[in-house]
C-alpha cells in the first residue's frame, strides 16, 4: 500500500514539473503573472496588424505583461528586405486586455511578388526583454489606392489619389464628362507614382472648351491592371454674368469715403512736394 502511494506521488511530481517547463508564463512580480495570446495576425502590401490579448477568457484571469518589444521583418526568396524592432510597447489590461498593433514598413515592394511578414514578440522579465513567440504570414504584393475626392467645373476636373500599398502606384486616371446620358468628353492622365507612406496627390485636366450653363457629371476611374477605384461627381455650371464696361467707373463714383480720400490726397501732395524741394 505504501509503495503505491509513493508511486502516485512520484507521478504527480513529474507531471507538475513537465507542465511548468512548457508553459510560457513569466513571473513578472508578486502582483501577478505575464502571459500573452495572439488573437490575430495579418500582413499585406500596406503593413502589419498584430492583435495581442492579456486576458484569459476561460478562467477570467488578467495577466500583466506591462511592456513588450515587437520585431517586424519582411523576406522574399529567403532574403530579408526589411527589419524594424519597436521597443517598450505598453499593453493595457482594459477592454479584456486586447491591443491592436499596426506597423507600416518603409520599403518599396514589387507588384506580383511573394513576401513573408513576421512579427517576433519579446516580453519583459525583470526589465529585460526575452523572446516569447513568433507570428508569420505570406502575401502577394498588389497595387492598392483610392480616389478620395473629385472636383469638376466649367473649365476642367481634378481627382485626389491616396495610395494604400507600398507598391509604387502604376495606374492612370480616366475622366469622363457627361450631361445626362451623353458623353461630352474623355480625358486621361497618369496617376501619381506614390506609396502608402506618402501624402495624397491631385491630378488636374482641362476640358477642350468651356462648358455652357447646365448640370454635368464627371466620372474619375483609377485604372491599373484592373479598375482600382471609381468616383462620380455632379456639378452645375452657372449662367455667366457679364459686367458692363462703365460699372467700374460708376462704382468709383458711389464708393463710400472715396471723395473724402481724394480730398485728403489733394492736400498732402503739395506738402510732400515742398518737403522734397531743394
């Protein structure tokens, strides 16, 4: 009987030791433990998204990781083309301890090429960052952009373009001017060669002739290998008002204070002449 009890105690001790060696829990302080869960990871032509959670839903336990480092990298065909380590990121414990981290690499990607993005997380233990886990995903680089604004008037049109990809934009903008169902004119211009880390840019075109009074619509299509985005804008050209030639002279006669100003000027001119006389 005693032998059986001793054997059971040995087995329990061995099981406990195995579990503690394989659990990735860092004893951060006497207040609590530090543990992280990866709720999501994604990477595309624009950048990284990493969702970390410091809350154990099943047991209702809140862990306290305090600080983490995240090292982001991009590789293609076995070569590292980008690497950046972001240090001392604070992870709060509110909102079930969920933190959404984003990172945008400043490196030009090649359209149609395959890349692998990796995020390595380091958890601080006694003030020193120690490796914790790795998340990775692969993607194919694609052009991605949007038209944020379109403007049209009687003399031309414009479109403002914002890139959403680190692939340099290779596209064109096609402006189509319509009045009702009738196509009046089509203009085409090269889109700006921009990436997502650059400011949006505006492209302008002029109509061949000034438009007559009426309501029009201009369609701006951003087109690369495929149609990337489209934006329509309706505008109205008002009736032009011609100003009579004598309107300026009449306004000068009736402008408030103009007579007084001329009177003062007539007095000052002789005085200035006397001062400047030799």
